[in-house]
């Protein structure tokens, strides 16, 4: 079965709200093994709504619509779809009674305009709305199923679970579509793709990369019976991990700070950080994880050269000779913060986040990361360029620092 999602609302086109409904519906349909090849977003315009429905009917078996079912003048979905299908709108007494009771139980008098929602297509089925006043509408027409639901997520969710999904489940084969997302950091999208190009060309399971700032996500997807899917996903994930090795740091919603936190906790190690250009972002990410007090001891934002000397203990001669943005200063900052609070690891970041302050020798985007432990001290020189912008450079620097910690802990 093929389905198409149509989200109605000019506010969606203007970017005033994010369409979380479509994402939710897509996930639920995938669990039923229903393919989704297209999604449409259309404004509150009768003609364009009708065009969207006709297009969806030309290529989908089930059409799931949200938005435009309320009592105001710009709620036009039911009227537009009825006109597209040549349906007459009629007053539904059961819906009218529901609306009246809904207001009465809340001690309110329903305005006349709200009863517009009691007009439904003559041959359609009403989808009950236990969480609001606007009923949903279900058409079966020429081999197509059309489900219209309110755009309010709370109301839409109830209709999906209680009505739409059970109806769709009756017409499916029991297949499911499931995915595992592998999170990769340390190489860019093109470099990662080159390592798994043959896997990306495969069809069972499919592997699709998509780039994020500082990492690449690989979505491994399979369709079939739950047992078949489990086997396909296991094989696909294993193949990707075999190719990429330590570049894969986590799965699904797992963040890099989640992984580092788990490793520090399990190894019972402590950490302290000294930051300059990132302004405390590394410390923030390390302490975003619940239970971070088990491993995080202290974070210092040593932004000025005086703070690097007075608070972290950097030799002023190093700054004078090499500059604050340099490998020797990064290593000294890491060693200084570790010695200050006697942690197992000390980490530092110093760099030029821009947009000004760069030179030919030390351009915007140049960052040095230092790390020290019982195994000694090391540094990494990274050149992010100016294109990511100030906030992007700061994020990339914190991402690289977390990954350096992860790789060090893998070898500990």
C-alpha cells in the first residue's frame, strides 16, 4: 500500500510552525509497512487543496490529511475535498450534539460559528474526536481511502490511534518498515560515502547518508515481516560498522555526549575542561547528561590571556612565543586544568571563532584541542574555515573535543 500525507495550513508554508504531524504520521505508517513516496504541504486555499488531493489520488492508495477542520473562515479542508469529489455537505446531528456537550461540560456556551464543524460530506464516515470539537472525515472513493483530521497534534493523535491506524491495519499484509540510524563523526559525508558506496546502492536493507553539523547519520532501513526486518537490519548495521569502525559512535537518538558520559561513568574516570573560543560549550554538553556529577569536576572559561595564566596556570612565555591559539598553549591548558583539580583527564580548546580576529597565519576557524591523561599529553589541530560561522565553529570544536575524548577512552 502507498500512502501520501497532505498537511494543510498557510502557517506551515510561512514557517510559523513546524509540521510535527507529518513526521508522526510517517513513523506510524512505516510501522504498518505502508510506503510513503510523497508529502505535500498546501495553504488554506480551496483550489490548491483540491489540486493536492487530485494529485495524491493519482499516485496513492491512502491519503492522510491534517489541518483546516476548525470553525474559522480559513478552515476549508472538508469543503474543498467534498467539492473535489462532487460531494454535498450535510448537517450531522450527532456531531452537533457532541459539540454542544463538549462546551457544556466545560461551563461554556458554544458560539454559532463552531457548528460549522457539523457539516460533513453526505457519504463520508465521521471520525469521532474525543479530544476536541472538529470531527475527522473518512472517505472510501474509487479504491482510495481519504482521512481528514484536525491539525491540533493532541486531537490528531487520538484519531490516528483510535480510528485511522486500525482501518489501515486491516488492509495491510503485516509487513513493517523499520530503521536504525548509525551516527558517525570524524569524517565528512563524501568520505563516509566512499567507504560504503556499494552498501548505499543495495536494496535490502537500504543505507542512506545525510549530513549534520559535525557528523553524518546513516539510516539503515528494511521492509518485510518483523523477523525478516530484524535480520536485515542486523546484517546491514554490522556491514556498516565493519567498514567504518571507530567512526561510528552511536545509534538512533544517542548523542556524542551521551556516549562519552557513559564511557567516563563505566570506567570511573573524572574530567575537567578549560575552554577559550567555545565559551563553555564543551562543559555544557558534558553536563547535559543526567548523572554528570559522577565524572565532571570543573569547567573554566579562560577567554583572556590573563585568565589562561592566572586561572589555568599556562606559562606566559608560551603565549608570548606561540600565541594563545597554538598547540603548546592548548596542551598547557589541558595539563593546567587537570593539575588544578586532580582529575583523570584534562581537556582544552583554544581557537579563532570569528568572524574577526583571524590572520593569514591563524585564520578564522583554526582550533587547537589539548588532552592529557596518565598516558601523556596530545593535541589536535583543526581548520574548520570561516564558512560555518561563529556558532558553527564553536559547535564543531566541541564536537571534535568530545570525539577526541571518546577515542582516548576506547584505548584506555
